[in-house]
């Protein structure tokens, strides 16, 4: 496990909300995905670089969210992301959404991602692959 945490502060916009002016739940999953991408960018191994230079993609294979309290229009929230588990081919990113003013928990969740490469047959299929050494090094972890 690495100790790298990426945090983004955002103000909840009108477009983020449902008619009751609370955050519409799918937005949390978008914010989780963005948090994962930012985490990798801050480690200097962006997911775009992984694809372009190593041919590795990191699709989500499972996502979970627990909603604790509502975030409302114009609230400022912090979205924190960190990798909490490294496997040989997969990793888990944990996300916490809190009220910026109070630190109160709004939601928490996880994404499970797998490293894959397109099949060499060019048939559109993908195959799981080992997490690249460059990624492990960027996060200060060693292979299992």
C-alpha cells in the first residue's frame, strides 16, 4: 500500500444536483474516476501515458459507494483518493468525499481496476497483464 493521497476541492454546481438540489448519485462515480486519474497524474504515470507508452489500460471492474450524508448545491466538498490494495494485476482505489468546512463524511467508496492490454490478434479483446514496474515504482510499492 502507498501513502500517496490526491485531494480535489470542488464547489457543487447546480448541474451536479437532482431536483431536490442534492448531488445526483452518478456524479460520485464520475468524481471517483477523475480522482483515480488525478492520483496517477500526480505520481507522474498518467493513465494516458500508460496507454500511449506501455499499451496498458486500467478499466474498472467493480465500483462501490456508500452515501452517508447529502452534499447540496454550492457546498464545497473534498474528494480524496488513494490506492489501498495492490495485487499483481489489479489494484483498489478508495475514495472519500467530505464537507470541506467541517470534514463530515458525505460518501466513501472504492474502485477495483485491472491492468489490461489489447489482445495481439487485434480482435478487440483485452487480456489482463501485470501492473507495470513503472507504476509500482511511482507509488513506492514492490511486487507481491
